[in-house]
C-alpha cells in the first residue's frame, strides 16, 4: 500500500492535493468556515434558496409527515407521492411531457447517456463538458467523438463521420461550469437535425438562472430543440437531486433501463419537498433572479475596470466568472490570501480544468451585497499582486 502515500506526496508536490474546509453554518452569501465568517464566492447556490425559510419549512414538514428516507429503490417501494409531484413540477418547468428524478445530477447524466447509446452508436461531446457527461459516455461503450468547445461545425463534422452507426447522440453543458459561457444551442440543434442525431443538454447551471423567468437555456434562446433535458435541483434551486425531462417515451425508457435510477434508493422526502418549494418560489417571485442579474452586471463591470476581464467582450451572462491564474501553486496562494481577507474562493486545479489553466471560479448569489462584491474585487487585486 506504499503507493497511497507516494501518490499523495506527488499530488502535494504538484500543488494538486485536495483538502476540505468545514462550513459551520447554513449556505448563504456569508458562511462560517473554520471558525470565522467569510463571504462565500464559490457556491452554486445562485438564487440563495438553500436556506430560504420556505424551503426549510417544507423540508421539515415533509420529514414530520413522510419521515427522513425513501426506504427503497423507486421500482420497489421507494416511489412516494412527493416524487411524482416533483417530477410533474419539473416537467412543467421544462415544458416537457414527463420527467424522472435521480439522486444526483451525476447519476442522471451517467444513467441517461448509458441508456440512450451503446456499442455500435456514437456520442459527440464538447471537450469542456462536465465529468459526469464524459463518464456516462465512457460507460455506454459508444464511440466517443470529442468536439471543440462551443463549435457547431466540429459537431457537424463529427456527426457526419458517424453516419453509418445505429444511433447518434450529442451532449453539451448549456452553461459550462468552469467558464460560465453558454453553448450555442440553436446552431448545435441545427447540426443534430441535419444528421438525425439526438440532442441532450445539461442544464445544471442554467436552471433558475437563464431565461426571462429562469426556466433555462431554451427560454434564453427562445427555442426548444433538445430531445433530452438533464438538470439538477442542487444549484440554483438550493436542494439536492438530478432529473431528466423529455417525452413520455424517453422517461419510460429511462425508468426501465437507466441503472443509476433502478439500483439506488429514492430521494428523501424532505429533499423533494424543498425542491418543490423552490420551483414554486421561482415561478411566482422573480426577485432573486433580478438581484442575481444585478450582481452579475456589477461584478462584470468591476472586473473589467480592474483589468481582470476582457473589456471588449460582450456582457457576462451567468453568475460564474473565471479568473484564470495558470499555475496551480499560485492559484492556491491567491485563494489563501483571499480567505485571510474574508473571502472564500478555493482554487480550481487539474484535472477539473486543463493543465496550465488553474483558476478561481467566482460564483455569485442573489443575496450578495454591493459592498461584498466591491470588497472582493479589492481583495482579489491585492492577492494577485502579492502572489507574483
């Protein structure tokens, strides 16, 4: 077992060893970490719903009524009324006929992709897709076609090269988690139509964030071209779980063949109730989304003024802002200095991002104040200066 220590030592020497900080409070714009308060600039809690009283009370009431656990897999005795109610709400949110819950977004991607394609098929992916998409593709056994980032022409070429295969599936993040950019959905859909391919979009960082009412990327573009819509309940919606939405036939297939749905215990009732409360809240109250977009515009402007973003690029559309530093050790140093200044923003390093692109992944919440955002930019400039 000597390889365990050797591997850890190698990771440490490369600046890639991972540790965790203990959060001692509810998730919010400010969290208690390792005994001190810090402005949280790394969470996916974009709409600040994780600790909203409506979600907390819904979860508590569900626990009192239904208990804490689902008890079994969905196809045994684990399907409860709350699961069916939540699936119906998700289908409405995504304007689809039906939806299916998974315990996590990772499991939704792995289960859906490996159920839709197999050996003798092809699956095309953006090279910066989330790891769960890549893992699902590898598990499927289908021919993996890796395309350039946000490159419809490369997708078109890849699908053309797979014309003789049985099925073709294209999968893309709709909002990319490390850069905060958006997939060119209409152009990708055109390429899929030309080659008779299915299109699957991962809405993990788009649900609740993009579109006039936060319904996601399709609302943002004013089109509904995806055959398969995957998403999570654990980011802007403040709870936990993954889902796939689409036609009744699609959901029927996944219910019968997606191994990460069949062979796992169902989501706990309190989690489902909190997710239902979140969907209901964003459907009637656009206040959190408006505040989030105001914060996005403010940070975008401040980073440009500080020379930390391209002043000639279009306005940044999402709450994810990459501050690319390059060297992993320097990124860690900047992150430590930020924490000393009261800002929690861990460094993101390989293999999460490509070698040489270690960064801070800054993510905003609707409850961040202007003072907190301005203070972060000041602290960031100083941390970068001191780490040269």
